[in-house]
C-alpha cells in the first residue's frame, strides 16, 4: 500500500515567498528611514542648529536593514553626555552602557575660536536619546504595519 501527495508548481510558490520577503525588506527600509528622520523632530530644541544637523541613514546588506540618526556637529557629544563635574551623580541611562566616567574637578579645554578655557562642566541634555525614546511606540507600530503590508 502506498499513499502519495504531489505538489506541483512549487517554484511559483517559492518566487511568491521571495517577492514577499523582498517587499517586507523594502517596506522596513522605507519605514526605518522615515522613523529615523522623524526622530529629529522629537529632540529638544534650543537654537535649532543641533536638531537641524541630525541626518537619517539607512543601509541594507542582504536581509539586514540598519537605520539610525547621526550628527556631525562638533559639540553634539558634549550636549548629549555633559562635560564634567556638574553631571548628575547617578549619571544618565547611557552612562553605564557607554562606560562614561565623569570628571569631578574643573578642567581645561581648547574651544575652537575661543582658545583654552577652564571649564566646570555642564549637565547632560539627552537630545537624541530622548528623541529615540519618544519614538519607540511609533516605531513598533510602523514596523507592524510594514510587515502586514508585505504579507497581504
């Protein structure tokens, strides 16, 4: 006794599944870039120069999509992480992840256009971190939508 099951045209199914996977990656890439661009709008603003300098990027390597935001402003790291002894003793949420150690005494630094200055530091003002934190629920919703669109 023998029982057989035969499935024809599996190649067509495989092509459809591949198109679905490609469509999913395209949707995610588009959405990730848009979310990275939108993140800048959620960053705190003072003069607006730092916020305007934030640029989104999206890179695709095979089945991996990486997106994010960056800035090339020279003072961005000092705003984000602070500059010294007046930083909160507890630190910020990123301190432990990034291994940041805060100075606890005045220090001298060269400031382009101003020369050497004795600094006592400034508090961290987490602008990009806070922007990304505010975007988390939106990003989760957008990725869910991108996946649903791809499998329709």
